[in-house]
C-alpha cells in the first residue's frame, strides 16, 4: 500500500531519511528536555497521543513511530520524577522514594530493551530441499531423557523416526540407564546411548553423545516434544544456503494449557504466556542475528557446536549459554516462526514457578560468568539482546516495591512522591497511554497489554532478587551445576520457602486474613470459584503466599497429541 511505497521512497534517499528523522526528533527532544508550561505540555502530549492512535489505526506497519513517541513520553516522565518529585526530607520518605524511583528506572530500561527486541522483526520461510536422498546432509536426532515416563517418551521417539528425511539417525540419550527405554529403542529401531554419572545433567548427556555420533547436523527434541513429519525438510535447507549458520530454532508449541490459561479458564481469550517470546521476541532477535537456542525443536551444525566445546554446562540455562558462545565465535543463527513440534507445558503452578526460577538463575549466572556486555566477538545488538534476556528476570524486587509502596503510604504514612497529584498525572497519563498503545501495536496477537501485570504479580515473590537472583549471580557453583548428587549451591528446582523476608514481608502479614493454607489441600483435584483461596506452600514455619487463583489447579486431559 501507500505506507510501503512511502517507506521505500524515504529509504531510497539518505537525504530524505535524514530530513524525516530530524523532523520527527525535533519535537520529541523538545518534549523531553524543555521545561514547557503546563498547558503547552498538555497540548503537546495530546498531539503525541493522537499521532500514536492515528498511526496504530491507519498504518500499524509504522510501529517504530509509536515506539519513539512512547519513549519520548516515558523519558519525559522519568526526568520529571527524578528532578521534581523525590521526597528528600524525612529519612523514611527518602528510602521509600528512592526505592520507588529505582523500580521505575528498572521498568524504563526493561521497556527500552523490549522495544529494541520486538519493534523490528524478521520472518523467514522454509527453503526448498530438492537434493537427492544420497546428497542430503546427515542429521543426528538427539532425544535426551532422564526420568520421563514411557507414555511421554514413546510418541517423541516414534515422531522422530517418522520424520520425512532419509539421512537421519534417531538417538535416545538416557541419563537414567533404564532397561525399559533400551528395550523400547530396540523394538522401534532407535539408537540408544546411556551413561551412569549424570554429570552436567542435560548438557553433559548431549556432550557424552557427540563423540559417539557423526552427523553433520544435530537436531534436538526434549522427551515430550513430538516433531511433525516435515521438521527436517523445513529446517535443513537453511544450512545449505549459509555455511556460517550454526542454529535454526523453531517455536515451542504446547498442546496443553499453561497454568494461567487453565486455572483462570482463559483459553479462548488470551494467548499462552510463552507466545510473546516465541512469536515476538525471537523474531526480533533473529533480525539482529541473535536468535537464542531454546534446548529443543532446533537444529545445530556439529562444527559450530564442537568449536565451542559442546553444550555449555557451567550454567543451568545451557541452551542460551551455548548460543551465546556460538555467536561470539562468529556463527549466525536463524529463527523459523512455524510450530513444527508439540510438547507439554508445565502442568502445575508450582512447576511453572520452579521452571522460571531455574531460567532466572541461569541467566544471572551467564551475566556473572560470561557477561554478554563484555564478551569479545559479539555485535552491539547481540550484547543488548542477551543482556536484556537476563535483565528481565530481575523484575521480582521492583515488582514487590510497586505492590507494597501504596501499603507503606497507607499504613505508615511514608511518602514516596512529593508532588501534587494533578501535576504528576499531567506527565504520567501520556506515559501510560503511549506505553499501552506501543505494547498493543508491537505485541499484537502475542500478548495482551495488561497480562504482563498478571504474570509478574503472580511470580514476583518467588523471583525476588534477594532470594533467587543475587545468589545465582555471585555464588560460585563450580562443576556441580545440574548434578543433583553433588550440588552444594542453592536449590534449583521448585519455589523456595527461604528468604531474608521470611515471616516479615507484607504478604505474610496479610496472609492470615485468608487463613493458613494446607499444601496437601491444594493438590489437584481441587476446584474453586474465582474468589477462592490462595496459598501456595508453607515450610519450615514460614509461608510464602501468592495472591491469585492461578495457584488453584484444575485438571486437564493431556492424552490428545497433535500440533
């Protein structure tokens, strides 16, 4: 349409591009840094909001315009907050005011990083694979397993064997050394590799198999991810086109609902929680040549993997760390936004929280041990994307500050903001409206704008930095990562009941209003209405509470397989 024609005309001339950028930036810079009279600020804010609404309605492809407008309103708000509204009289007010402002700065940095990762995306299409069968590159299909039930593992093995690709070898990597798995592989025609020490967990399991196989490419599927027949034909062609391509990652698609969708009965209303990452962020990462390896539903070139010493086992997020190493070695990556396998999402809220804690600790370990901002070989965009992936997981403490600050004002008369409410709203309303508009435009169809609040509030207590991220960032885990028999660090699985807040935080203070929660009573089957009760778990004389019926588990039939 006319939008595409206009963009091509502007991009065709460097002078036109400079003029357009200058015309756009001048009013925005004025809006951010010039201390305008209140009425002038209100008028300019209304014009910016109107411009954003017009672009969103008539030309959504120009979403970068909305992003820049949103950034200008947010920067103006944060500048105003830092120079005009900090309460610096009473010591208690100073602490609360600085904590709240710090949380807002964290949110601003997270927002900027999110815009960087999602505002510009690249969408790839499968390349035709027309080679004769004897000329196809060889592929080893790895299915790592430890203790998964056979009824989960068997469909994955059969799906891998049924893939329409002649030059492949399906290899089950069994860290559990189970006779029944070996018998299943022998019966259906899959290769079987077992080991006994379980060192390095999944990463060690894969690295143990690499010298025992010789495929030019290695495909990875978790034990519960069943591939479609055309998986390899849709992905292998990219490696033939680019000999510096190390990774082709595809989305993780789940045939069961995540705890949020299931327990709140929102399956027909909202996209699954992980849609934002797999159908938004990864597309932006791909534009910047920094698509992450997600551990499953992916193909990696053996040469690239061996150059970095195999799958990284120094952190608990071995997949992202491995991708970081390959990118630093100059290898390219590609993301194909087509679901080509289906697996199981976390089945309970507790398992969901445990998984997120593991990811958070792993990303914090990467920052401590292999900081992407300082790592040689990465481009600037790759540094930003990897660091932002870790930075996001620090939302626990800022979110706790946002949640508890109103209570501190009401209960203890502590003043986080020293300003007239109407004056604050003059700066806050444009910021909030434009952030929401940018979120709707950029994350269209993959994340509803208000649901991040639900997700973060539900998870913030367990992901608070004081308990889960700071230890991971500074504790020397040594070689015990992923080895349950030798690990001496903090627990990596499941919500932790221990923290410096135990028995002291506001949530524990108001928890008794709902009565003590018995963990045994919260296990499925257990149903309640939306206004039902809410505890998650209690151990060691203290209770960790999460306010929300997301914790109330509903049963779901998971016997239907399909993509």
